[in-house]
C-alpha cells in the first residue's frame, strides 16, 4: 500500500507511536509518506541544528518524511498554542495535497493540535480512506462544557467534523471509545488499538551500580515515578502518602515539569526526607532505573477526561517487567487489576495510597517478581509494537477496501469466489 501519516510530533521528538509505526510499515514493504512539523517538543523551541524551511524532506528506501513550518514560540499560553496549531494547519494545507497525492490510506495520529490540520487536509484530498488514532480528546483550554471558550468551541466543532469524515476511529484506551462516540463518531466505526512503547529502551534489565545509587537510597523499598511532574499527575498526593512512611519506603521522582517547585515545596514542608528528586535522565538509562526500583508509580488526577487515558509509563513498566502502584481511575486501574501486575487505589486519596505504599513494602521480593512477570505477559499479548502495528495495518487495509469497488475489494482481501 501507499500510506500517508499525518502527525504533529515525530522523531527526534519523543513521539514514538507515529515514528515506530512509519518505520515498521516501511519495513513491511509499504510506501510510507509522513507529513509533520519541525521538532520543538517539549519546550516549544526549535531543536538545535534544525532550521524551519519549506523544502525539507528526508528519504529512505520506502519512507519519506516531509516537514512543514509551524509557529514555535515556547509559550504555553492558549494564544501561542493556537498560533502553533493554526500555522501547522496552514502549512499542511499548502504542502499536503502534493505530498500525499495518490495514497491508498491515511493514518492520522490524532491529538488536539492535529485537528485543524487534519480537517483541512481531508477536505483537500477528497475521498482518501482515513484512519484516526485518537490519543486524547480534552486539550487543556479555558472554559467548560457549559461555557466553552471560543477556541475550545472551534476545536470541538472541528473534532466532530473529523470524526464524521474518518472511515474508522481507533482509540488508544477503552474509555476513549465512549468519549469519541459522545463527540460524534459512529459506534460501529470505533476500534481499540492500545499504544505500545519503545521496546529498544524499555525491556527487562539488570540495574547498574549507578542506577542503584540513584534509586535505592538506604536500601528501603523504592517506588519510582518517571516522567513529567505536572498538573495531570497530581504528585502532591504521592508526597503526602509517602511522608508518614519514612523508614519504610522511598518515593523517587525522576524527571521534571511545571509542578516540580510546588511538589518540592510540599515535601520540604512535610519534612518528607524519604521523597527524593532525580533530574531528568537519558532515555537510554531508563530500563536500568526501572530495574533498580521495586515498583513504578503511575499517577493521574481524578478528572473525568483522564479516565480514558493510559499513561505511556504503564506500557513502559509492563514491558520492563516492573510491578506497578497505580493511583488513577478508569482504564489505567482496570488494566493493572486485570493483569494482576501491581497495587491500585482511587486517584486523589493520599491515605489509601499510603496504605498501598506500606503494603508494597511488605510484599516479599518473589511476589513482586511474579507481578512484574504478569505485567510483561500482558504487554506482549495486548500492547506490543508488533501487535499494535498488526492492528493498524489491518485497519488501513479495511479503510482502503471500504472505498474500492466491490470486485476490487474482494480480490484485495481474498474474499472473491
């Protein structure tokens, strides 16, 4: 097949899903054309050595990546984000028809920043068979469902239009299916395709001496949170839960983010000496750090829009055979409980989370290893790179077949007589 991929972020940005999908589809013999922007995530500033320009294209044997300019202001304000999203849409509209002309199917890695560009691109390309892979439906914009801001209302209208235009809508978490149907997608067009992780980085490993030094502390049970320290994670709850357990367990926060000063301040205020902060590390070190910890902490605040979110760190922990302590709602906790791969509790409840921390510390190492093994089995069965790309590939064939004349579709799928 000739497959087009539209993605707002793409490697070298930490955008593993569209990047690995493009590489794997090309390795399977498909001709793949990617349309994306110049890298600026997560800081909103262009990467060193990259200069935005109109004529930038990289090629390998079966993979072509075309990058288009977009506004990169490094400002998290709504105005700056909208400028980036709209400028990306304008650039995609200028380049998209020529770059993606003649594709058999289009895959859209659907994040809110992609919405305006995807709507415009589908209008330009006409009846191109399209698969949306929805990752998130709730951008952090001001306003509410009762009184949305003008930009939030425009984005919601564009999202509804996109759901109606797509042949199939894949969702990255089970509860997202209900949200996209509520947003206008037809239920019989919704499919589940769980995300995978970078299996070259996240795999079972033996911890290095340096990883043990960073994570283990005095040898107590170590619960590690790796990733963003932001508003969605609600790590203040974890700090409050860990503070009464000094001498029993350590909470190790690896990474950074906008809420780090507040989380550090709370740890100091509570005198939580067992809460330790480790600066952001190279992705190449993460498997060793995961192996040095006893558990991985997966946190999400108690917000309705997050109940259909499965954080990428869950797939990473499962792939590394690390047991999990999950303080979240919806799909995240259901996956952990179904896999019997760790401990869980409702989000935002520091007292119950403290109980889970205490219980985690008392569970003997062989039982922890068994939880990690079950998580690894779940990952390989339901979330692996190979399985995820298999599902996407089948759905791309399905959307392409929907637009073909019946006799051609039958020959392509082998159903003719």
